[in-house]
């Protein structure tokens, strides 16, 4: 199989894999099962509920065992829009990706699904990579794009974390001080110069 993205970078490897699995809202079973298969392969504890939400737990790295549990959260479904001439079937066809001459990842005649496929890919990369971290709960939800139904159905009683990093797409230069699924609040707007670092 010829890959488009750099398979030596976990986030790119997992994003390309996700693009190969159809995952419109209400049809996330295959990508939910894929997340579980990655967790199982890595030897991580996971739970998949009847809706398809998945919770993966990654134990703290050495020296961080007493740190507070942190949640990473992203949703597995995508917005499905295509050009008028496209015959793409979002329920059955993979997203056809390519890299343009600027180095940006694009989809041929459809939405890319980076919202929130890239957030999910980063969470899978975090599951795989070895780095200093507190105990982690990685929460993968369904049906965000059609009303946040997955979050509503999630049994929050199973979660220990009280701090969350939402990995939904808001844009590189936009930061929200509060984000709960589909509800966001700009508490204050500040201007700050930021420097970026290479991706994982």
C-alpha cells in the first residue's frame, strides 16, 4: 500500500488510518473499534460503551504517579460535505487525501475530517509515545457533529479526571479558556506572540 503521509510520525500515521475508515455521525462503529484495537495492541485498559464512545486509560510515567489525572477528549465523527460532481459515499468510501504544493493535507472533492480526526490521531499518538506524563484518560466520543449525543450518553461516573484538554479543531491561533464539547466561551481576548514546535 502506498501511503501519502509520513508513517514514522504517529500523528500522521493514525490520521491517514482514520481517513481510510468511513466515520460520519451515527456511523462511527468501525473507527471506534479501530481505537480499541490500538489500545489493545499497546496493552492499555479501555472501555467501549454501547454508543461507541471509548475511554482509554494510560498509567502515569515514572515519577508522575501522584499527579492528578488529566483527560484528553476528541470526537470520532466528521462533517460530510462534497463537491456537486463527486460520487463519494461517506458511509462506505475512504477519504482520498493528498498533500498540496504548500505541504497542507487536503481531501479530493470532500471535506477532510480533520475536525476531529486530527485530534483523535494526536490522542492515539499520545497513547503510543513514551514521554513524561500524569495518569491519562483519553475519551473518544461519537456524534459530536449532530448534537453532541455521544458526550450526553457518556457515563461520566467512570471518569476520574477533573482537568481536560479538548482536542477539537479551533485553529492554530485561537485558544479557548473554556471548552465543553459544543459549548465554548471566550472569557477574554488577549494578544500574545506564540512560537510553534514541530509535531510529534
